[in-house]
C-alpha cells in the first residue's frame, strides 16, 4: 500500500475513489490530493487501484480530481503532422520502371556498348562541352544489382519528393539534381573519371527533401532542429553505407546530395514550394523532364553519328 498523509487512515471512516487502471493516473491523482492537503491512501484493488480519503474530504477530493482531468484532457496537444500538398501516386515507381526498361535496352556496362561509349559521364568530355553526358549517365547502369538497387531506393525517395513537389516537378528536380551532381563531379576530377547510375539523382532527392523541410515546418507545428536535420543525417548515413563498396562513386553521391540541398534551398527561398501545384504546371514539368532526358540522348547519339 502506498500511503500519503497521516500514517493511519481508518477504512470505516473513509470513502473510496476509483478504481484507477494505470499507475500513472493514480500517481497524478495522488499528487492532486497532496497539493490540496487531503490525507489519502492508495491501495491495489482489481482491476487497478483505489484511493481512500476521509468521508468528510470526499466531495472536495472528487471535485479537485475532476477539475484536474478537465484541465488536462487535451494535454499534451497532438503534434500537427507534416502537411504534404500532393497525394500518393504511382508516378515514382513508373519513373523508376522506365529506368529499368532502359537498362533492358542498353544492357550492362561494356567496352563495346555504343550506349555507354556515348552516354557515360566522362569528366574531361563534359568539361569540353558534352554536358549532356551529365544527364545520360543517370540512365545507365553497370549490372542488374546496380539497376535494382537504384530502382528501389529511387522509388522510395522520389515518392517522398513527389509528395512535396508533385508528380511533374518531383521527377524534374530528381533528374536536374542528379545532372548537377554529375557536373560538380566532373569539375572536381577534371580528367580521368567516369560515372554512371541514377544514385546521384537519388541523393539529390534526399538533399531536396532535407532543404524543403524548412518550408514544411513553417506551415506546421515548429520542430526542433534535431528533427529538422533528420533527413540530412539519414542522407549522410545512406551515403556512408553505400560508400562502403569499392565500386561506389562516393563523391558523385555527395555532390548529388549537395545539388539537392541547393535546389531545395532555391525552392524554399523563392517561395516556389507554394506555387506550381496546378495540373498544367505539373504536366509542363513532366514534359520538360522527358525532353531533358530524350534531348540529351539525341545530342549524344547525333554527336556520335
């Protein structure tokens, strides 16, 4: 028995309040009675606990507990969840399915492959003006494991990005961020470096999600910095995990993340997060994405002809 107030409380002279089902609730009620200087005792009684008070204090005790419960009925207040402006859709898996279908056309990396000869992000060629390689390289993959891994991670992060930006603007930022990441990678290496794969775009999506979280926080319940930085921490953790492989282009992933952070910051500071949500705008971005990829491959193949 937990005892509060006088050491002895005669049961015959007491009133019973309860039962109370949880220890948390009985502790709170006990604190309320203690603050009111009402002598009481807590006893276990199936299915929980009861509080014993002197008969003369019963009415005052019940009223004090009632007022406490009324005051704290909605505490703590529920946290407003992130208000995403766009509904879930199949756009992201469909986009990544197109990457898989394109892999079925190009096949795995090969020295004799015309696709890889003309589409790989070769740093010195990009710096000489073949900037389309920064885009085409995103659509090329070394082997089945490479494309499956990027298709799965791309579906996850592009889906989240589409919920923020829409099914047209999301893929556009995905491809644009990955392309900028490849351009930065070429600037870093200058020569002697080749890169392929959509993972740079995946990390660009992670970076954009992290940067645009600021805009989401301004329209919902403010979050502590630890929660705001969670996407960045997750992206860096993913970067470290994928960077464990000797075949991984770690810097391309890092530059993709940086490019995404930059694009997300632009969206935030220009107020674009709250614009461009119409169906027409999303369709325009979707067409622009298709033209960016198709046009880049057209330039790559025409250049080789």
